[in-house]
C-alpha cells in the first residue's frame, strides 16, 4: 500500500512547504492515466434499479446507489493556501510524482470540489424531471473498500474539513479500489418510474483523463408512496446513507476476479475460533412453535472478518474471509461462501450464508427439524469472554444498522470480534422449530457454528452445542421443559 504524503500543518511556513512540493503542475491530457488497467476514477452503480420512498413529496437522490471508485492507484488531492491572504488551490497528486492544478471554478475551498457530479432524472417519456449538480469530497463519510483485492485500510482523513476558518492545508484521498457514495439532494418526483443518469462533469473528466464510458451510469428508479409501500418491493433503500449504510458499502470488481494475496492463512497466522453456546430463552408460542436464543462467539485470538462483494446488478455478494498476522496486517483472503439480500421487512439487509445451523434432534441425536434460519448478519451483540487472548473490549460493528448494509450497497464488511458473540432470537415464525406432527418426548436443540467448514479456524471440535428439552402437551397446545446445563438452570 502506498503511503499518502505527509501534510503536517504547523502554520504558514508549512503551507509554503506544501506549495513547493506542488511546484511542477503538468497537463492531464498528456498523462499516463489512460494507459492504466482501470481509470483513475469511475462511476459504478450497485444495482440497475432501485425503489425509493417519497417523504414530504420528494425522494433522496443520494440513495440511488451510485459510487465513485478509485482505480489502480489512490486518488489524492492536496488543498492548500500560502497564507490567509491567498486563495485556496487544489492539486491532484499523481502516482508518477507530478501534479495537476484544479481551476478556481473547481476547487476554491477546503470543503469539496464543486460541480463534480451531475444527476439527471427523466420519466419514461424522456421529460427531464430533476437536474442536480453535486460536489465531491473523496474522503467522505460513506466510503470504504470496493474490491476484494483493494488495500484493507485507508490512510486518509475522514471528511474534507474546511469548517474551521484558519485551515492552511487539507488532504483528500480515495484509496485504490475504494468507493465513495455519490451525494444527492431531494427531488420532487411523483409516484412512478424514471431513469436516473449519474455522470462526472466533462471538465473534470478531461482534466483527470477519465474515459467517457467510465464516467456515467444509468439506474432505473421506481418511486413509491412511502416507506411501508417501499417494503413491498425488492430493491428499497431506506434510511440515511450516513447511518444505515455507512458501515461498509462500496463497489465491486467482477465476481470472477480473485483477491490479491494468499488464498489461505499463512503458517503462524492467528485465526478466529468459533464456538457455539447452548440454546436459552426456550419456549413455545402459537401453540406449536418452539423458539429459542442462539449464540456463536469468537474465542480468538484473531477477529473474524468477512467481506461481501456484489455481483454486478445481482442481489448476491461473494464473501471472503480475510487473514491477518500477529501485528494485525492483512496477509490474504479466501472465498468462503456468499451473502444474499434478505428483503423481508423484519430484516431488509445483507445476510452471510454458512455461518451457523440450528436443528432439533431426537433422543438419538438424529435431526428431525431444521430451522429455516440459514443466513446471518454478523455483529458483536454480547460479551462472552473478555479474558481470552486478543479480546476486544470495544468491538467493531455492535449494531446491525452498520454491519448489514442497505440494498444499494456494493460491498459489506461483517465482523465478529474476539471475546464477543452474535445472539439471534428465534421468535419469528419460520425461523424456529415447528412441532406439528412431532411426538412428545426428549429432544436436543443443536447449535452448530461454521457447519459447512467454509470458514478458516484452528479448532472445529468446539463448534456444536446441545440443549436438552422435553416436549409435552397436546396438539396446538405444546409445552416445553428445559434441562439445566451444569449449574445453569435457565429455560
């Protein structure tokens, strides 16, 4: 990973030093950007169509799911002024060491590059219904990795700054292979169908040497009355993109491409150790449905990191587990399954398959019923053992809103930190066990972590737990009695 240029700003003299560093601007028209395998920047659409709800008569065009993605090199911009009497000037810092100066019409403040994006929305008759111009902050809040082979971390500041009046210099950066969400304001669009076009302004495109076919994307839009109506359609994007999807949404490379680095852990790499806890909170509802809580936790010593990268215009992501050395530096990754978009109103986010399995076993521990819960959004919901080596007392992604992503996400990162577990309650019909037709008697609730063996871990002998239960009662009025586990006597 190429490190960004250091911009230690201690006063006007520091700004002058930055000015000296940028003293040799060149023309982008003669640059070698066009010769790169990927353009320096490109517009990607997470999906070819999206459904947006109206609120107070308008929709948010920032929810279209369009992203600006950096190519093979980071996109870096230094924004400086020599003194408080001089204008703010922006320079593109190219990978060959040369620089390109932006005009004052483009960058004249520390906040953003003005007029970088154009968003136009037309109805199916071709009539222009909305026309917006938006600026670019490459270091925006809604930014993260876009391809499986992109660097695992970004060194750049978050946000572009400029709100403090005494700023002398700022550094904007979009890491190679990372994407930032295209912003958009509200547009007054009636209920109906539209086509939105998101493109990079021609002046920026020419200055940066971006091919025309990489500078725009079209997205079909369906506008519905409200959020409740939106939930009836696949493809809804609900909520504020800086909260519900701010965790990890970005772009993809084609699914056939493999991530860089090793495709399995190196000898000595620490790995996550997944373990299952016995079921609890066990009971019967609706007369015939056995519900319970289940938890799979990570005993460490390494964090479980699973990133999903979306197949183009599909509701499926290819999932990769990432490996790290003892210093937390990434060493490689391996494809470990898929993530799917779960459109049910009670979910409405991305789920990773192959993480856990829940079964009801008979007295001989033979499976009789399997829970329909077969996909998961990983999040550190509960502390299980913070004394294990590598335990993180402040785990990453402890809430589903940031871990699971929205429909227009191009990628998602799901993490289970060391010492914590992910609890799922089986109270939703269809996810628990149906007792219809089962005789009364002794059964076991089986919780199995990593049931397909896709995930890499050092020990699979502790992946399965059992909780003994006794089913009684009459048809449609079943009862359950739960056996204790050691000294733990909770249902």
